[in-house]
């Protein structure tokens, strides 16, 4: 529920105020400011601060709020901060966290600290933790909370209403109470808004939605997100193999999954980890980026070795060398357009067996049409620039070949990678660019060698 | 509320079944299948079908469900289908749509059809439409619904409970009822879950959250999404300048904004529109992609004209031509990594005045470190490959320059574009690649000319 509207300008203002207060050593003032803010706002400010400011701010944060704030942080920053905390502080923070976030945090701890944290917990917390840890990362189980309120089918609504009044506050984002039998098998759900508007003499069974089926605990979190998006759910029940109710997933955790998946595609295509910390330290960031650059160096050397095959041509015609970057560049851009479209389609679950062949055919056709269009334009541009009609024809021909290949490769590479269980968002761009560079250079230099040297 | 779990495999199966049934001309069977599906599932199947299948499916869809299905479709496909509908059918569909979706659809109609649609509406619907159309696209107003349930502060809870029972079903995704004074000014909110658990003798004022502030109707929808994400809201009230309650925004529309914004960054960086239809027709797709390719052709010609300045060097040293693509390639990848990070930071609202200078400095430092690292590695690789220590040194020097520039440009270009009110996700990649290509070629060919020709 909105407590206060905080727009970005305001956050920027606060960040400025905090930075100034820190700069002038007004630590007590900063501590008070932090104390009055919502956990999510403190988290946002930590995310938006350079490392040194972060360290100071973190020291000034109320120990009691650590758990809530950790809950709201991005993974990389969360891991870093937890590594610096004492096991006692982690245990204390853990007591105030949701089951799903707790499991995430414990997974990232070193074993020795993990055991220390477990020992400092109450036995009730320990049970919750052990349960949460039993579900693999990126499944419905890992974003599930166990704070469900359940009803039996044969009870009257007025009894339920009295029970709820005695029970007190409902868990966050509760829009539905689940109906189970004595074995905890999910029978249906009752919206709390229906409890307010229905006849109090009706029974739970009368007003419950009985077609409600649960999310299998092992379903991937991305699929869960697609279901929430498609059906506009606020929460949904999670069930085990035996249809037993295990917990529920709420929209706030699903929004995080949607954000992460979308960022994964975008950052992945640029060769970055989606957890990458915008304000992380320099050395760490440099090392994180080097894997991708290493792979690219090999790709660039491969392209250079293609040029190397045509050394004779390049020796005789400097103009060929001048123009040889144009064909790979256009192929790379065209291929990347297709790649982005297909990667998004895969992420949204739109592309399956029934339509992937059609899609490749369509992108091949677009590639060919693009090839025709751009070979003519490039032919004209080069003829005009260099006054050489043969040269224009050569680059036009190479363009036609490379654009057609780019359309085909842009669609088939991600689908192929997915079949091989390699993440297309991560590997697709590099494989594609290598293909369009190699084919583009080979086509242009090959055609030039064939027509100019013979 | 989940009615049935439908995972991707199931959708793929259904799609296959539908395609087969269509292929064998079993149109009645297809019509029945479509009739039994949820609107969101029909929309998903339309999105995942090639154009011809789509046409047939669209003909077979129940007229009564058109509105709900249009609600769930992506923008490009929605526009296409609406263009084919008769004004009467649009008017009929409109009657069943949410205010925000209705406004969207009407905005995309040609004027003549728009007037026809308005005339075929009931006067009540017409009022709704005129109201919805008064808010600009991409603002809180454009994703707002007007179906709020309001309470007065001095009423007792048991009166409210009786009123709700008479009133009947609450609007979708209602988690909070808003408290207003007699001028409709927003005073606070009462969660419906609190209505169930509080003392019935309390008054609305006793249990309402009074610090609740509304979202200004003119706030951008991306900022609204950030607020929802940060505060885990399910719905939030929208207010006008005078604090008057105008409506509410619900999480399902916010999820669409989050998805669109994230796709915008990803698709934009590859030169694609985020509305691009995965299974759209070939000619239309080809034309949509040509703007970006036109710009890239100019960028590639600019890079070629840099090489052209060093024609003399390229004439004498074919090896320089062979190696000249490596430096721009590495700079492009390194710059794109920085660009992706900064564009995401801007989209999340993390980057403001207080930290952008720090961020540029950090990326410059990473660029320089990358430069040192990769100049050494490329020096060794080229020395080893070509057996020429001077050539290795030249390419290493050029690499150091270009990687440093790439770090600086990757961070400063999107920030600069944002200041100029140009979308960094769309224009950033092309501007950056042009910079790294031109600087990379200029550095390598310039150094080679200086050291080898003198």
C-alpha cells in the first residue's frame, strides 16, 4: 500500500542530501534520515551509491532493519554485504525475512558461516530454512512463501469471518484463501473480496473457485511469471506432486522474476551478467567483463585469418581493404535485429515446435529482401564514391549473400543453442557476429579475388 | 485467480492441435476449442501464429470475446486486427473493455472510424471514453481504471460491511478501498483484508492508512512501475492536482509497463521496435528494419572513409588491412558492455546528477584497465602470429587508446543522449559503435602510418 509517493527526482534529492551530510560528517543526521525511510528506499539508495558511500551508509543502518533492506537489494550487492556481516547479525536479520529470500541468502553463504547462522537461529526459524532450502533455485519453490491461510470446504462463511477476526492480520498480498481437505490437498480458493460481498450463510464450498489448480513446485520461475502475466494473478497456490498445498507465490516476487528475465536478455546480448552492479568496484567489474572480451578476441582473430587468406588481393587493391568492413557491419546489424526478436520470442514462450520452421523461413525471406535492397543501395553508393562499377557490383553481391545468411543465422542460431541447452541470450550474439563477420569477409574478398585477379 | 495451469508445452500442444484442425478444415471444432479457452490463452495463441493461421483463427473467434482478447494482445498485432474490424464490431468490443485499454484502442483508429465507433456507443460508454482519452499516452492516467470503490471516514466498519454485501462483487484486483471527503479528496485507504480482521465497531478513520498519498495523474508510467516494484503494491490510487481521487492503477497493467520498458531496452539496442510482431508479415518487417540499416550504412561508410585516409599505408602493407578489424571489434564489445549497464541504470532510475560523474569515471577506469590488459594480450597474439614485434606494438597501442575511449563513450553517450531527450536505448548503440569504429581505425591506421611510413 502506498505510504508516500517518492519519485526519482525526490530520490535524487535525498541522495544529494545524504551525500552532503556524509561529506560534512553529520553521521547522526544520516542515521536518522535512514531510520525514517522505507526499506525499499534505503535499498534503492544503496544500489545507486558508489562503493565508499555504500560502506558508510551500511554502517549507519539500524541493525533491526538489515533483513528487510537485504530483501530488496540486487543479488550482487546483497552477496557482498552479507559476506561482511557477522554470523550473529545474519541470523538476526534472517529472523525477519520471508522464506524465499532467506533461502536465497543462506545459499550464498560459505559453509562455515552457514552452520554458525543456523546455530544462532531459533528452532522454528531453522525448520523454515531447511524447508526453503529443499527447492532448487529458479523454481516455483524458490520464490514460494509458506504463509498461506487455509479453509475447510464445509464451514459456513460467518464462521470463517469470526475465525479471521480472531486470527488477526492476514499475510502480505493475500487475495485468496485456499481450501484444502484433511490431507492438505488443494480443493479450491476463495477470494477475500468475495468473503466481503457473499451471503454469510453460504458455505465455503458454495463460493469457492473449484477449477483452481496449483502451480507445480518444480515449475521454472520464468514459466510461473508467464502464467501470472497471462492471467493477471496477484497470488497463486503452489502444490507438490500429490496435489498437497505447499505455499503460495505472490506478484511482488513474480515482478522480480520478470525484471530479471528481461534484464538477462538485454544484458546477456551485450555480454554482461544481469546481476552486474552498476556502481560496483572497478577491478571486479573489469574481471567480470574479460571472459566476453576473450571470446571476442578469438572471433576477431578468426575474421582476420579470413582476410589473411586473401592477402594477395589486399596487396594489389587497397580499395578492397578500405571497403571490406562495410559488408560484415551491415550483416551484423541485420542479424542482430533478427536475434533480438527471436530471443524475446523464446523468453516469452511464443516459439515452439509448431512455428519455429515458419519463423526461420520468414527471417530468411526478410534477409533476402534486405539483401536485394541493400545490395542495390551499396552498389550505387560505392559506384558514386569510387567511380568503379565493377567494385560496386562486387560489394553488392557480397551484401546479398551476407544479408541472406544473417537472416537465416539470426533466427536459427538461438533456436539451435536452445536445443543444445545453451542460453541463447548469452551466446547468441557472439556466435552470430562471428558468422556474419566471417561470411561477409569471405564473400566480399572471395568475389573480389575471383573477379579482379582473374 | 488461477483457473487452470497452462504451461508452455501445453500451449504448444494446443497450437499443434489447432493447426492440425485448421489444416483439415475442421472449423467448427476449432471454434469450439477457442470458445473454451481463456481470453489470455487465445491472445497468446494468436501472438504465436503465422499471419495466415491468425486470419483464420480471428474469423472463428466469438464476437462476444473480441474485447477481452484484444485487451491481451501486443500493440502491433492489436492495431492490425482493429484496422480490419467494422466500426460496429469495435464499438461492441469496446463496451467490454477496461477504460485504459479502450483509450489505447481508440487512439489508434483513423478519425472517420473513431467517430463511427463513438456514435455506435451508449452515452455511458462515450463518457468513459472521453475521460480516458484526456490523458496522454505513457502517463499514469493512461493506465488508470476508474472503477474505484470509495468510503467516507466517519462511517463504522459494520455499516461498510453491510454496504459491500448489498453492493456485490468488487472490481478486479481490489486490495484497498479509498477514503475520500465530500470533495472526493483522497484521505487514505483501507485494505480489504483489514476489513475482515478488524473490530466491526471501529470507524473507517480508525483503521485507515492516512499517510497514503496518491500517484499524480501525469506521472510517467515507467516511474509508476518503479514505485510499484519498490513498494510491492498491488494497486495504488491516482489523484489530480487538487488531490482529488481520479481512479486507481492495478499491478497487471504495471507488469505490462515493466515488460515493455525492459523489452524496449533490449530490442532498442538491437535497432528494433519493442512492439515488433514476432510472426508479422515479411514485407512489413523488412521495411520496419530498414531505418536502422540505413543509419548503419552511413556509419559503415564513415568508417570506410577513415580507412580511405590511409590508402597509402594500406597499399604498402596488406598485413595492416588484415588486422585492422580487430581493434574496432574489441572496442565495440567493451563499449557495448558499458552501454548496457548504463542504459539499465537509467531505466531503473538509479543514475542521477549525484552519481553520473562517478559512474563515467569508473567506466573510464575499467576501459583503461581493459586497454592495458588487452593491448598486452593482442600484442602477444600478433607477435606470435605474424612474427613482427613492431606490428604487435602498433596494434597494442591502438587497442589501449580504443578501449579507454570505449569505456568513456559507453558511459557518457547514453547520459548525454538522455540530457538531449533522445532515447539512449534506441540511439546509444549506433552512436557508440560509430565512435569505437572510427577511433579504432584511426588509432591503428594512424599509428601504423606514423611508425611504418616514416
